[in-house]
């Protein structure tokens, strides 16, 4: 087992050879999501539990249900929750998010988050490791499946935040609207100022009125390749 520490004195995560490293996309999503006034959250496809742990760490009043299909990652997420002493506030559920109605209550979450598979099946960078393949490609759930689950779980006026690839922005917006989730905030993530976006962060509101705020791009590195001030703040490096 390998331990990843996000910042000195901050959350610590265990990973094994079958799990992804502590990813920038999950950290950025946990920072982007409007968690400050949320009391109950749900993480769809939680992997090793990174987003749930970060949300609970940043908001002491928040409780979260984390759903994951891959059995090995369910065990890893539970270990990460215990390691960070958050097992009284985070429940890791082994289950298929497409069958969310069987084990989760409708309309009770203030915030739902997801770092879903980025590519349609057959269009991503496949992996020989089954868990990684499912995380990259829509083999076990599609974008529409994730949005349908988020719509069912989010209370009226509640929020759904996800991270995705910019080339699928139109599909993301359509899937959200088809499930009664109105996009309200959008932010592009770029490695440098002159670079094209490589991620999008988007937050929608269940039952919200049309009005999309496009925020300033989140730049990861300056012209010298060093962390920007915002990245330093997110990773507590200041």
C-alpha cells in the first residue's frame, strides 16, 4: 500500500496498484462544488473516496453517501474514510448507481458530485485493468445514467457538480437539461494561460432557471511551470 498526503497535516489516501493516483480532477471538483451550505452530499462513482473525504474535511457539518460499483475500490474507499477519521460522517455503499432507486432516498441531498467516465465506450484510452477501464470509459454507466441518478437524488433547488472533458461539453449540458438539471456555473481548466482547456467543471441546479455563469479559467501553472496562486491555495501550499 502507498500513502498519498494531499498537504502536510491534511487528508491522507491509501492506494494500491489497481487504483488511480490522487488525481487533479477530483481535487479541483471538490474545491469547485458549492459545499459550504450543504448538509448532505452524495458522490456517484466515488472510486477510492477522494472527493467525499475532501468535502467532509472542508465542511465539518457535512455528511456524505459514496456509491461505488467496483468491489476493490469500495474497500479502499472505506479504508480512506477510516484513515481520516470520517467514518461517522461518510457512508461508502457498494452498489450500481444505475440502480440508485433501490438503496438511496429520493430528493434528500443538497449536493451531488461525480467524476464520471470521460469517454464513450470504445473511444477512451482503454486499460487492461478492468476497474481502470470502467473509470475511463462508459462501460458500466453512461453520462445520462449519472445525470439521471443525480436528478433523482438531489432535492429541489439542490446542486449537482461534475468534472468532465471539454470536447463533451454539449453532451454534458444536454444530459443535464434532459434530467431537469439546469447548468448554472461553468469553469474551464487549463494547464497554462495559452493552452486549450483540458477539463471542465460544471455545476447545475435541480429545477433552476436558465442562466449560465462562465467563470474565469482555472490555470494550473504559470509561464515558468510553477503552481499558480489559486492552485497553491487549493492544495494548501501557501
